[in-house]
C-alpha cells in the first residue's frame, strides 16, 4: 500500500519510490545482526556549493532521510531507530529538502523512524554502550564509489601538505574519544551484504535507471554525424535524464570517439570531434534516487560499419550473449567471466 506522503511526489524524491515500511524492514535486518548493540551512521555533510543535496547511499538505504548533517542511531536493545539533526537557524524558511530537528513529525511519516532529536541528544543516547557499530568504509555520495573514495583518501594521506583524514575517520575517532569503554565495530560488512540483495522495489528503480540509460543512448545515436563533438551527445544524455526525473548522471559519462580516445576505459573529457569513419562509445547512467544502471554501446559516426568494425562489434555482441547465458544464481562474476573466456 502506498503511503499518503507519496501523493503527487515528484520522481526525484525518494519517498515517491519507497515506503516507510521498506525502510523499516531494512532496519529490522540490521537489528538481527547487531543484537543488543547500537549502530550509528553519519550522513552526508553540509552543502559546499550551489547544488542539490544528495544523501549517502548508506543512510538513504536505511532511512530515506534526505537531510544534511544527519546522524542515525539504531538501538538494538530498544529496537528503535532515531535521527539526530541540527536545529533550524533563525529566519530559515521551511524547505522539504533540508530537514531540521523541528520537522520530526514529517520526517517520521516519510521514513518510518521512531523519533527525531537535536544533535545534542546523540551523546546521551550512546552513553554506556558496550558495543557501537558504525561503517568503517567511506559513505558513497554524488558521482562516487567506494574504490574511488578509498583511493582519494590514500592520495590525500600521502600528500605532505595535506595529511589526509577522511570524514568517517574523524567520526570514528570522535566516537572512540567520547566513549573509550565501548568497542567500535564495523557496520559496513552488514550493510554490504544487505545491499547485494535487491528488493522488488529496488529492482523497479534500477529498471527505471536502465530505461533512461537506453533512451539516452538511442537519442544520441539518432543525432550522431561527422562534425559534432562528444559533448553534443553528452548534452542529449543530460536532457533525457533530467526531463525524466533523474537527478542527473550517476557518474561522468564516458563518450570517446575514435582510436585516440576510446583506449581509455574511463575517458570523460567528452570534447573530441566526431569524424567520418570512426566508432563512438557511449557509457552512461542516471542517478535515480541514489540508484543507477549503466549501459555501454558503440556505433559508427557515419551510420555504416566497415567490414572490420562489423567483425569487432559482432565479436563483442557474441561475448556479451555468451556471458549472459552464464549469469545465474550461485555463480561468482569472476567464474562467469572465466567460463565465457574459455568457450
């Protein structure tokens, strides 16, 4: 049953896709894993530019809460879930995308959370805990993934003029400083295992993302011709995503044309010239409420494959079809790849 909060909600809002009951089921699974312990998550920080706020994947997954500087406490003993938010500054207008502690009723209705408190209450509610779970891995935000975040943290730490120190590292250090008798455990493996198995509604959202990726590629194909530039196709992609309710692209699209650009698997300058006789690759995906599903396709700039291009593309299609036949429950991705390569 759809909640009343979803009436007329635009597709950019998480509550237009997920009910409070779904978030409650996810939190119930965390309670099963942590026992009587507590779990606390730090959401995304304050906006640092003129852009839409995007919650971390982890906090959004468990709560649907789209508010900066949020903390979420899952109390294993009480089996309750609470959010901790800053108080609304004076003369700040109400804004449904920037929730404060004063918005408790609306937040609880949208997320299924049991309570909302100001920041000042979190330390009190964590006191005398023997075990506190928190994610040790970095929270994934806009156009980011864990491997990239870990690499960036390593690069910052190796910079003699920076010294590193990620936001989650500072949060873990603060927990250990304020609660020295508590054992701090990693929540990331529990969340990772949960997020591997998608609910029917998550699959619906991912299918929507896949549909938008496919539409963007097809519309880019339709305008492709010699003399355009890669960013012309990128612009088509953006239009399709935005006008369809996505929050933009899930990552910087990869649109290399010709041999000089296509060798780079993560090429993203997207300013090269489309030349007669070249192939162009397009690898893109939208951000649909923190979910994405990418598609990669390649086609000739002039609309006609040469014999060599047709042979290359045919090989890729056959490999793809062979790989899809080996995708089944109980098989590891690396094993499916190896079986396909051995064929």
